[in-house]
């Protein structure tokens, strides 16, 4: 009888809990919104380059070189260097992480906390300068914003199956369209992520116009909320273990 039950269990495995996975999807959505907010600040209020979309920055770098525009070259190089540094440090810190489906490994969460700190420092500097930093400060903030996006991008790569891209969604959108046309199973969270990107960018623009001094606060809040959402499965797991 026990062999029959064991065979049935193997044929019909118990599906993984949906609540932890939903919490991680929500965390990803919040990070996407944060990246949209940072991109608005980076492009509109800093040096007219992107903090996390390096494909576009490479194109901007080529155009700046073609025009002989030294300012544009400096801005894109700062963004590319900051992003690369943030991603490299994160890759180093997460190289021994586990690939888990229902939660993010501690090194991944630790790196996201580091991103929140970098963004918070930038927000403090921005506020101290009344939302109108000078050229040198803008360059430093540009480097920091790109480094934060590099951290976030690399952290999501390290999270493996439990995450998805949050700073560049071109591939995500293309995959969603291809699966829809080809009859595959599309990720229902993709439209939510795309909407979150626009919402984060729009909210950041609204704050930039209404209260420019506090523009940097929004990305910090969104990243912190994402970390809290990602920690929900761990908290529930510990409570469940304690209740046994």
C-alpha cells in the first residue's frame, strides 16, 4: 500500500506554494518601478544618459563621438563604468549563492540592500543641493545611479529562476510577444512589469516637477519595499517551522 502511495506521489508531485512565488513577483515589479524612477532622474535631471540601459548608452556614446561632443562622451562613460562596477561587485558577492525557486538567496538580498544604501546617499546629496546639483555633483550622482542599476541587474541574474530582468525589458517584451504569437505560455506578470516601469518613471517625473528636492526618495522607497516583499517567504517559512 505504501509503495502505491509513493508511486502516486511521484506521478502527482505536490506543486510548490504559490504565495512565496507571488511575493517574489511583486518584489520584481517593485524593482522594475524603481528602475523606471532612476532612469527618469538620470535622463531628465542628470546627464541625459540612462542609468541601467547600457545598449542605449552605447548608441549615445557612438553619437557623441560622431558629433565630437566631449560632454556626452563623459556622461556615457560614467554610466557605463558605474554600471560595470556595480555588476562586478555584485557578481563577486553572489558567486556562491544557491539557485532557489521560492526565495532569493541571502547574498542577493544583501546586494539589494547595498543598492538601497547607494540610492539613499544619492538622494541625500540631491536633497542637500536643493534638487539642482552642479556639474561635478551630477557626474558623481550619475556614476552612483548607474552603479545602483548595475547592482540590481546583477542581483536579478544571481537570483536565477526566482527573478527576471528589472532594468532592461526589451528581451522580456520580445519573449512575451513571441510566445503569444507562437502559442506558448506567456508570463502573466510581464504586462504588470511593463506597467510598473511606466508608473515608476511617471511618478518620478511628477515628483521632479512638484518637489525636485525629494525626487531621489522614491527609488529608495521602492527598493526597500521590494526587499521586504522578497523577505516575506523567509519570514513565513520560519514562522511555519517555529509552529511545528
